[in-house]
């Protein structure tokens, strides 16, 4: 089974991949991921691990562009990939952290083995141990057969812990043990299982602040933060926007059976000045929608789709006088979460969090989205 892996323009990658496309001035390349097994159980593990990867092709175009910040990231990938070091990828939502993890795996000695993705934020607390470490038959009600966990599936390969900042304390301790001892027990099991797996983690949270607040284990943070890679937001990659836009226009026009020959200059200017709070994912969605609605051979974007509130860099939210906590100053996330807790998740209105923080509701909404803060727990807290 093979999947398209990465499109990039860095010279560091051209020596190991085949050229497949040219977009503007950037040479695009594609890495093909091939999974191979040695033995029936290994094939079973990798088959399970890879079923969820089949439909991820739409996410692989995001690492493309000639900008200096992107080249810095790709250079760091080239340095760390051949090692077995643990990597911590940080960056805002929609910047392509999973793609960075895939690139590290593909250029490593483990590229012939499984690349297993775990979305830590999506796992139910009651099932997370079973999902990560597996369970034995009869370990709990409904465990009618033995099940391999994600770490076993990744044996010999790489496990990608996405949204690692969302892990509960008990799970943090269990993962720390895997990193330290390279072993674990299945739920209901009695013997330790040894694994040879590389760990790559990613988060959009400030883990150092979480450590300071007692929400994330300090020892686990240092175990994960061996080689940090920070993925820049799209607003700091302005030189990549033209390349990305042209690629996405071509891709979605071909899919829709349309012949789009050019992009209007007004649209290019609009795309360039917009702040892209949703990063590349937002750009991709806007272009796909625009291609669907286009009727001519010149591509354009409806300006109303891009919020004028976010066309300028959004300032960090600071606690106003009278809302500051005693002792250590709050981080931006803590300030927003404290306001949401007091207002039961309400953002706007005279009794909303924005009024408490003395900022426009649209600004607060943008920062909530950028920091990936879930308002739902505050509504019922």
C-alpha cells in the first residue's frame, strides 16, 4: 500500500524524492510511503494502523513554498529524521504538524514500518488505556478478544501523539513509562510488553505553561522535548501564499473538471494581506469553495468570506485590571479560560467573557479558535 506523503520545495528533500509537479517557482516533490511487514502478526498490526490513513491525501499539500521559515523547518526535519530522537512539534491549529511528523518518519530508518497516529484529544478517558496499550480478552465488560494497542501496532515504526497536551495525568504517567522503559502492559495483562518505537508528539498548547500550572508532567515534557520543531503560522509565511494558492486552485479545478487559467490580481492581494487565523487549512477550504462556485477561467475569492476583523494581526488577550489573579501572572490561555469559567462559556453580551476582558467579542472568538480552547466544558461546569 502506498500513500502520497509530502510535497515540499526544500533542496534538502530533492535528493531523495521524485519530481511530480511544478507550481509557480517552487519545485514540488512527492514522497511515497510504503508499509512493509515481516510476518503475519506484523502485517496484521500495520494493516490495522494504516486503514485510517487511506483518505488522508487531501492533507499532504500543505508543506509547500519557498519562504525562509518553511525552509528552516525542513532543514530541522533533515537533521533529526535519521536519528531515533523523540520530536515535539508545536504550532497553531491548521499549520500542518501531522505533515511534519510524516516527513520525519519517511526520512528515518523506520520508514518501511508503520506510522501510527493517535489523536489524544479524541480518545474517551475510559478507553484511552485500551486504545494506547491494548487489552486482554475478558479484561473488562465487552472485551471479547485480545486487542493490540497503538504502541504495539507501531512496533518497529513511529507513533505520532497528536494533541499530546490533552492527555490526562494517569495517561501521562503511562506514556512516560513507555518512553523511559520501552515497555507497558495491556489492560488486564500481567506481563510487560517491550516495544521498539519512535515517539513524535505535537500540540498547539504552551506545554511549559501547562507544566508551571501543574497540568502537564514536567518529566514527561522533558522526555518529549528532546528535539523541538516549531511550525510557523501562515501569516509568517507570506511568501508561500502564491505557491499554495496556485497549487490548490489547480488541484480543485482538476477535481471539479474546470479549466481555470489564472488568478485575479485583486484576489492574490486579498489572500496576501489576510491574516489566516485558520492557517493553511482555512486557505485550502476557501480555495476549494471558490473553485466550486467559479464559472469562468479566472479564479477569484469572495472578499466577504475573509473576516475583516482578522485581516490584521490579532493582539494577545491580556487580563484587565480587576481581573488579574493573585500571585503568578496568568498566561493568555488561562486568562481566557478563567473568563469563560466565570461566564459559563458565554463569549459575547454584557455578561460575556469579552466584556469581562474588555475586548471585542470577535477578537476573543479569534483567540479562542487560535488557541483551540473548547468552550463546552465551561457551559456545564
